[in-house]
């Protein structure tokens, strides 16, 4: 199971493995207070994409497509999280204010798709179909 949780929410025993995925450390959060297993800053969206989304230059839909494109180009950063999600609960920790439009939700959906692709009886993964404009 994959879930998303703001860095400013208290950790719970049901969170399983907690991974911080923002490139920037959350403001006013002490490292020991986050109770994370790992910080993977390279898993967050690029600085350019993050800034464009925050400034409103791109919509959430555009951000999602661009971020998924970045994820497809860097499987070494998220590959091990698929195994964590298959084995138990994975909590993606993020600092964004919006709980409805953020990078953790995009990554969670990406990872859920990957878990499904690796299910028994699945064929090898091909990412080209995920980007019809190519």
C-alpha cells in the first residue's frame, strides 16, 4: 500500500516505511521529528519544474505529465520503492501545502502503476505508451 502524508503531520505506527521525497528539506522540521527511513531528494521534481508549478506557470495536469517524464528517465531513483510498496506500507512524505495537487500524489500513482506492472502474469514494462505526444 502507498500513501502520502505531509511532513507537518505526526508519524504513526501505520505509516510503515516513511520516505521524504522533496528536493528541499521541509521548513521548520527537525530531522528527528519526521521519523523517516530515508530522504531521497533526487526523487523530487527538477527545480525548474517545481518552480514553474509553484509559480502557476504550469497546471497540475502539465506538471504531472512532466514529472512522470522525469521519473521515466530516472528509474534508479524510484525502483527500490516498488519493492517496499509490494512488501508493506510505503508512506511518501512531502512538504507541499496542497494535499490534492503535489508531487507525492503523482509519484504514488506512478509507483502503484509499477507495482501493478510487476504483478504476476505481467509483460515487461514499456514507458513509450505513457507519453502519446512522443
